[in-house]
C-alpha cells in the first residue's frame, strides 16, 4: 500500500466504523476505502491500475452488455446477500444471451451510517461470486448519500460477455411448436427473502437459489446450439417472463401445471400466504425455449448440471394471435396466466 | 407499440402520474414504463429488441469499460441535470482513456412518489446527451424503492468505448518534466450546484460545465498521441485529482496559481463562501499530462476546440519522493495542495 498509512489509518475502520459522507467525497477517505475494501477484495490487475476505467484487448466477435441495480431488502437472506445477487444477476443476464462473462463493473450507493463491517461482508461475497462465475470486477464507483436518503446499500453491476460464434438467442425467436423448459423449482428466491423480511419460519426452510447460470448455459449450448430463447425469471417470476416472451415472439404459450417444479417449502409458504409461485422471483433458474426435436438432448444436458438437476419440459409455444400464456391445471382445467398488473413482492432484487 | 394499449393506458401517466412501487415490479406497469418512457426516448435498435442485454459485433482491439452512479442533489441545476450528467460523466471516463464511446447502459433507482413528468425530463436530457456524444443507451434497468428509502432518482451508467491503436493513457504514466495542462476554468459545476441547492444568487451567474469530452480528446490525440495522463477533475476537483496522479505516477507536481483559469463568478462565490476552487468539482474539464516537447501542439489543439478555448499549461511534474502537489501562489509564495481529508460539497455528482 502506498497510501501513507500513518495519516490514512483513522479514515476507514472496517471493523467498527460506519459509512461517512467523506467516503464518497473524492478525497483521501474515499481513496482509502477504495484501496482497503474494494481493491483489496476484488483483487485483479485491471482494478489495481486505479484508473477511472478498465482497458483490455478484445478479439473480434459478438459481445453482450447488460446492467442491473440491486435494492433488495433485507441485504442478507437465507442462501445469499445483495453482493452475491448483484454479481449473479448480471452474470445471468449475460448468460441469457448465451454469453460467457468477461468483466463486471460495480457502482455502490451507500447510506451514511451503514456499518463498514456489513459492507465488507457484502464486498467479500461479491468477490467470491465473481470468482465462482469466472469473471472479475474491473472498475467501480462509490457514492454516499445522507442518512435517510438511501437504504443501507444499493449496488449496480454492469457486465460484458462474449457470445460464442453461431449462437443467436433472443426473446423474439420462439416459434409455435417449440418446447418450453425450466431449469428447476420456482419461487425459492422470493420466498426466502420474504420469510427473512417478515420473520416467518416454515417447516421446510427455503433458501434463495441465487447462482451463476453461465456454466449451465455453456453445457446447454454444447448440445443444443439452436436454443432460441433463454430468460431468467426474476422479478415477476415465470408468469411475467413467459408473457414477455409470448409478446415479443408473437406466440401463445401453453403450460402444464403438474410439470412445473415447486419445492415443498415454497408450496407451503405460498399456500399459507396466498401467493402464486408462478409470479415469485427466481435468481438461479432459467427458461429455455428450443425446437421440439432438440428438447430431449437439451433436457438431458440440463439435468446433468448441478444447477439443472430438476429441469423439466413444462409446456410448448403455439400459434395464438392473442399471445396468451395458458396453463392446464393439475385438476384438468385451463387458466390464463396473465401479466401481473403491479408487483407481488417489492424489492426482491 | 404492441402492448395492448386499452388495458395498459392507465398504468403510466407521464404527464401527471408518479412513480409507484409497481413500476419496478416486473409486471405490466414496469413493461409499460420501459416502452413508453425509456425505449421511446432512447430510441435505438439494440434497446428496442427488448432483451435483458444488448448484443453487438465488435472488431478486435482495445476496449475501455467504466461505470458511475449519480446521486446529485438537486436533480436540476444551472447548466444541466442528473440525466445529462450521467451520460457525460461516463462518456468522460471513457474519454480519459482516449476512448471513443460505443455503448452505454443505464440503471435507474426511483423513489416511490417521484413525478413521472420530472423523470421524463431527465430521460429526454439523457437521450440528447447520448446523441451529442455520438453514443446510445442500449440496455437498462429500473428499480423502485419506497418513499423515504431513496431520494427522487439515482442513475447508474456504465460505458464501453474503443481505444484507438497506439494510445496508452493511464494515471501512472506521468514523468518528471512533463507538462500539466487543464482544458479550461475550474469549479463551475460545483458552484452551480451549490448555488442552486442553497438558493444563492451571484452577480456573475455560474453554470455547470457538464459536457462530453470525447470530441476534445479526439482532437488532442490527433496532434499528441503521446499524451500520458488524462483525468477529469470531478469530485475533489483539481486538487484531489492531481494528488491521485502524483501518487500513482510517483512524481511531484508543481502548479502556478496564476495560470489556473477560474471564472469571475466562481472566484467571487469561493471568496464569499470560503471555498477553494482547487477542490470544487468539474464535469466538463480535463487535466492532460504530456511530454514537455508536445505541450505547445497539445495546447493549440485544445484551444481550437470549443470545450478547450481557455486551456492552459498550469504546471509540470517533477521528481519528488514525497509525491507532493505544490503551488506557487499569486503572491510568489509556495503552498502544499494536499488531499482533501473529507469532502467539501456532498452529492455533487
């Protein structure tokens, strides 16, 4: 460290200190926070160069770029925290284009008074998540707002990824007859966060499914490069995400309720709280839509990956000028899976 | 618009409506806000595709990637607003690597109750700024937090740019003997925001200098491809930024106070308020450091550009194991230009 430690030491106390306005002021306190917290934990050559941007060579090809802000409350929850979520969420948005993550950026909006010890936990969690996804946080930004003008920590991540040659995945590519698959049980993230927020205890505890999907997607594309649509059903859950795909692709989608995996804990919580798992957020699941002849191979590849063990074919796209998402219920009836008009659970990611 | 207007209409009223939690919920209200506000104004093919990421082909070479969050208060100020600032700030972080901006991302954190009319003004301002800088906002994200958990609007932008071949600019490249230049008068942004915030009126009104510096930088690199360091002195101003360069490059820097351009309005405001223009934020100025033999050509190129008309050589780097920034004052004395320990003006960007 080159930062004259004797005079710097007292400006950032990662054990007992709190976020102060000076930590966002562009002076010595901010420089020390960046060095001792962010650079020390994210630890990579590009970040260590200390420029206001990261520069790197790139080979020609197709890139994917994405961004997400994270305002989840509470910041820590069963199965994850805002830090891991902020990395996985952006990695997954890249993966949904078939892209392998290259680099991430991180922008922090901190509320004055937030414990630096908690911020350190979050940053360490981000560093672990980035490593697990095979990527790195190469540049960032820190802002501080006065007490009562924020809510602890908000994090934005942006990501850059590389799309392998020959892959063309987009929300408008579903065609009538295509198979609709999901990579595992739905609703875990939303129920985990809700139960933490409301202090609920269930017999089967539910953990967030927050996870990086880039490895699963790579395995899927290896056997099924003709996958047409990939989407991670986050806010709005499976229901909202399928409606968006139906809208963009100008198709209807027919689901079979019995085929949709829901864990016993999520089912019990939803029954108790009057929630519909179809609209509960997921942070480690994906929807895949592929030509019918590819579905069996794709399903097998998904089930062979730790994050796709419970993968299932849950329905099919069909011609429908109304672009409705419909579901054959467990009782043999049919129900419209509409858009949510509003939101079921606020600040879930 | 494909979004069934009859049922959608009432969910977003851009004239008299306010931000509601549902606008961040992942359902129909959010989809409508994105279509009618963001896609309609940012208006480009990549965004219109409606995927959770933008995909584009790229030629091999060096890229720059950066991010900044903007939490400025007030949101509107003389000479700009948070929207223009969010675009220019990230464009400038790319330009400080010599990079031409390619694509931007935008992440919004909105406070419940914020007037949609004001959000529309901000979004339109971002769209204009992006166009002026020759770039586009190609993907984004919207989150909503409850009243009292945010402060109107926070914006994160991330940017991707292309570094021309042969350009190598970084904060650690200054060498003893190098010339230090600034592109114009300092302190305008900070004083403009402060006066708006505090309701101050000055005889010479001060406007923010918020502007995209990519065009100026391109002209500079055309005559002086050997520029070693570029930095925009935002938070912490010229003083903090030069200290950071001195630290990274392991040099001292000697300034001449008389050579540093300060507008009469900024000087008067600083005298009145007891502020030092050296530490006031700028949003449309840059510091350039180059070999001494290049300085004259570089200065001429800067002065030939509308954003560099008041450019000046303000000092030089020198060997100094202490890495001090010192200034010869107008009275012939010498003073240490130290780091700010804290911050002079909170939430200036």
